[in-house]
């Protein structure tokens, strides 16, 4: 009976403190223990020792060293095959196939990355399972000689615990959960309880694996999208355009950029004019007209025109790459699930030791040990992980990818939500809200000519004009291909007349006069945050199209819902003051920050946090990446830039803000589930202690209650998966959940 209880307790203890990859604030206290539990130090030490050993052998026998090297390569190949098998077959079963599919979708064909730590955990699982299998074979075949092999495997898996326990005792002069774990594992190995001990080690490895799936910190490396450069570019050399490898491009070269090209450098335009889409970098909602002397930035796109750019910065020196560098340098500490589990376990150490000491004269050594095994709340370390994993699967069913499980827990603490404007509260394509004809021209005529001129263009403004014409079922005349010019705007020959469509700057360049009443319109539209597209026919202004950013249809409802929850809402945008203010007023947002550079966005989030706020940032652009990293919880939309989806802890796969409300509901449901499980475990722990002390229930009672608590705990943790309808777990408990009291029942 004793080994069973010891094994159950040790199995639970094996979960404590696993895999604290983010614990930088107390590196020795947390990370050292975690790395030891994961086997990482041993793996690194063994690799170094192996290399040294082979080097020594090579001095005496090169042939033997070669054979050892070949054997090592064979083992490495076998290990790689095993790691791929785990990634392809085991991980989807733990995380859910939907969640794994979304990760693959976001990785855009890139191979998902397994860290050395996760590989080490996978090896521990294989080693423990193999040793347990050997025990079974030895028992059936009567092979007692297998036992030393199993002991060696067990020591390999548990030796880091003893080392960390020693270091904590010597360097920090305190007791920790590591010492309790060392005592119990010692009891198992010295007492001959190999099966129980190995089973506990396997359960501990599985818990670590679940942790890695929940955290997703090692699923794949943050992709440096700023290095996704073209293989070759066109440059001007001695007046001739020629193609060269991108790697040979240097400052001072003149780069040729045509329509559709993504600019790979920071530089200055020395010839030509073009319309540039830079909203992913700066947050500006409308394309920007640029000409000679204007600066262009890497990661922006040429929508129209042709420009010659003198290179100033390439590669890591560009503005886009600087954002990536700031992002990668960010090491802001966030308390992880594992670190909290360590703190919970350490808090229970002294009370349990004290209770065991008090009970020793009352019920003897066996009874005191049984009391120590009655702390079923230790099971919450792994039950919390199981609950988290189940809710991640529920989120995936709602097409929400939660890459960092800790963020789902923190979401319920959020009191401030900050939205990026362009691409988050608005969609990329604006819409035409009015056509202002000039002179004898009609609105339909102006819209028809503008749509005909723009019909070959793919940028959002052109698509908005084309969509407006299609909505009115206007027939578009054909363009004379020989008379088609693209620059700050478009010039085409239509129905025998020259049509020019573009910005006010384009009209000025073409010497098109703007009537006084239209200048009044310009002032009014600017105040309302609207943009204007001008159309001229044969050198005279024919009309102006007024466009407005298209607000997401669900945005108003989302704002109302979040306000009802008592949240403060803000907009942070790289766009100008007037359109940002107009959108904030339209939706009823509490505050806004306009003309904000990417670095400043993160500073504003930090400022809100300094005021005591817990901030969730929702964004979609490269310019949002640093702010996403700074926020307590970060959310992006599928289809956003790779920098945003890689950085964000949560991705809304349908790009629908309504999913954010579902996410909030899931967070509160998760909290309710964990609290219910903890209260149940605490109640059964008290019942177990009382039964041992006052009714001499002993190990049998502890064993029965421990098994019952695990069964009930797993049932509560699995409630969200037992709901077959679309109702969120917070509103409709599962089958086992219905058998247990809820906090609102009296």
C-alpha cells in the first residue's frame, strides 16, 4: 500500500516546476530546477563528454573513433525520425488536430520548430516507456538482470532533481519541493518500487509535454520576415538596367521598382513617381504618393508607377528590420503557468511537513506519511494543464488559435483593450460614400470614368471605386492601351478624351484647377477623416470621389459588448489625427492615439501598464509587432502580416472580431473550471487528513480518495470537451460537471 501512495504522490510531485522557460527574474531558483527536471543540463553535458571521449579515442585509434562517430550519426538519424513521429502523430493528439492545422497554416509551409528542450522531453518519454516495458518483460521471463538497467534509467531521469536539491540547500539555504521530491524518489528506488517510480517519471514527462503544447514557446521560432528578400533585383548601371543578386546590393546603388514590387531597402527616389502602400509598416490607411526626393521604406509595396530608388539601407539596417530586432531583443518577463505551479507547490511544502510532524505522535510513521500524501491539491499542477489543453481544443473548434495557454488565463484580468485602427477596426478596402460632379458632368459619369481608368489596378482605393460602379451596374468603356500612363495617378484615353484620376498632388502636377467650392469640400472631408480621389477630363476637373474607411461590420457590437464588461477601449494608430478621431467617435471608443510610430505604440502600451492597467492589444501589421510583444495579452487576425501572427499569443482564424468575445467567454469559463477543481481537491484533502487522524483510515483511505480525486478532477477538467453543442463551457457544464455543485448553487 505504501508504494502505491508514494508513487501517486511522487507522480504528482513530478509535475511541479516543470519547464519554466520564461523564468528570467529568478534564474537559479526557477530555471535551474526546470532545466534539470527536463534533463537539459544532462543532455548538454553528455554531448560535450561524448565529443571529448571520441576526440581522446581518435588520438589512440582513428578507426574506432570513426566507428563511434558513425554509430552516433545512426543514433542521431533514429532520434530525428522519432522526433518527427512525435511531432506528426503524438502532438496533434495532445493539442487537437484543428489547433495543429492552424499552426501549420500560419507557418506558411515553414517546418515547425522543435527546441532542444522539447526534444529532450520526447526522449525522456521514450526512455521511461522503454524501461517500464523492460520491467514487464523481466517479470514475465524471470530476468532479474534487467533491474539494474531500469535503475540506471530511473537515476538518469531523476538525478537532476538531487543535484538541484543540493544546490538550493547549499546556495539558498532553504528547503523546496525539490527536496520533497528527492525524498520520495529515494524511497521508491531504495524500497524497490521500480514500477511505481518509473510510472511517475513517465507521467512527469507527459506533463512536461502537455506544458510545452500549452505554452507553444517551442512550437516554432519567431520567423524573421524581414529577411524574406528577393533573390535578385534590377539596378541601373551606367544607364543600363541589369539584374544582380540581392546579396550584392549596396548603399548608393539605384534600384528599379515596378508595380507590385515589395521594396526591399530604405532609400530615396531619384526618378519617377509612384503610389506606395505602406500601411503594414506605418499604419496609414491610404496609399501615399511619392516622387523625386521622397523616402521609401523596406516592406512597402509599389501600387502604381515606376520609381528609381537610391539605396541607403539594406538588410538589418532597414526600418522594418529594426522593428524585428527590437522585437527579438524584448525579454520582458511574464509569469508563466509553470512558475505559478512552482510557487503553489512551495507554499504547500511547509504546511504539509508541519502537519506530518504533528500527526507523527498521533498515528505513527505510516500515518504521518499517509497525511503527507493527502495533499491532493498538488494534482492541480497537472490538472490545470489538462484543463488548459482542453480549453485550447475548445478554442480551436471556435477557430481561435491560442498559441500561449497562459494568455487565456490572463485574459480574464484584462481591463483595457487597445485596437490598432487600419486592418483591425477597419478593413483594408475603403468605400465610396459620395461622388461630387463638377460642371455639366453627372455623378454616374464621373464614377464610370474613374472605374474604367482604375479597372487594372489592384490597390484598395481602386477596388473601392470599381465596387461602387459595379453596385450601380455601370457599363465601363474600354481603354486605349497605347494611351495608358501610371504615376501619382492614372492617365488614360477614354471615349476620345484624356482622363486623369488621382490625388490632389496629381491634379497640381497636371495643372488642373480646383474650383473654390471643391476646396471647401476638401476642408470638410479632411475634418471628417475622409479621403478624396480627383477625376479630370481634358485638363479640367470633372468630379471628386469621396471615400471613407470601411469599419468592420461587427466593430460596433464588439465595442458595446466590451463596454458592458467594464473594459476601457483605446485606438492606437499610425494614421493621421482626423480619421482616427472620427472612427473613435463613430464607435464610442474611450480614447485614441494618432500619428503613432511603431516604437511609440509599445511605449503607449507600457504607459497604460504603468498606470496599473492590464492591456490586451489587437493588431495586424508589422508596425504592431512591438506593441503586441509588450501587451499582457496580444491578439492578431488571420491574414495579417507574419510579424503580427507570429508575435501574437492568440490568432483569430476567421479574422472576425466577434471571435474575441468568444475568447473572453472562454477565459472566464477556464477560471471557473480551475476554481471548481481546486475547491474539490482541497475538500477531499481535508477529508483524507481527517480520515487518517480521527478514523485511522490509513493508506487505504488515502488511496481511495486519491483515485477518486483524480477521477473527479479529470472529469471536471474534461467538461468543455463533453459539451457537443456550440454552447460555451461557462454556460453549459459537461456531464460530470452537472454532478458537482456550482458556485452559484446554495
